[in-house]
């Protein structure tokens, strides 16, 4: 199972970026202001070290408190709410009915939420 589904990493010379974009299965190349943006080698090295270790790890989305998130598994699958708090195991979401100014909060498994 891929650690980052849908992502592949390659070292590209700027002269081959356009041909790479036209390759089969290539959706986008990481860019900033329309120019290819390299991922810092230190970030990739950290992932390589982790994957090569005996430590347990789980991929997790880059989400933070205040973001709108969607529940991906369980009884609330498909429900969208605002992330209020997240730790290693649990996430607290607020589901709101804005027109009446009311909300409820619920705790779900942290691994079961993704950015919306």
C-alpha cells in the first residue's frame, strides 16, 4: 500500500518538466507561482528514515484545528464538520446548523477525518 496514494517522486531537470507533465498518469507537478517547486530533500530524507525503521507509523492528512473536514469511515462517513481538536487518537468535530445558531460536537477516530 503506498504511503502517499496518488503521489510519485522524481528528480527532474527543469528541461524535462514539460515532457514529464505530458506523461501518462501524471496529473500535476508540485508548483509554486506556476514554476516547479522542489520538495526539500530533508523532508524526503525524514520519510525515508521512518519507513526504514521498525517504528509503527500511519499516514495522516495535514489538517489543523478550525478546518472543515470530512469523516471517511464509520457511522459518520461522509459527514462534514469543523475540526475543533485533534490528538493522536481522537478528533472532536462540530456539526452546525448555522441558520438557528446551534451545533453539536462529536468525537471520532483521528484517522477517520480528512480535509474537506
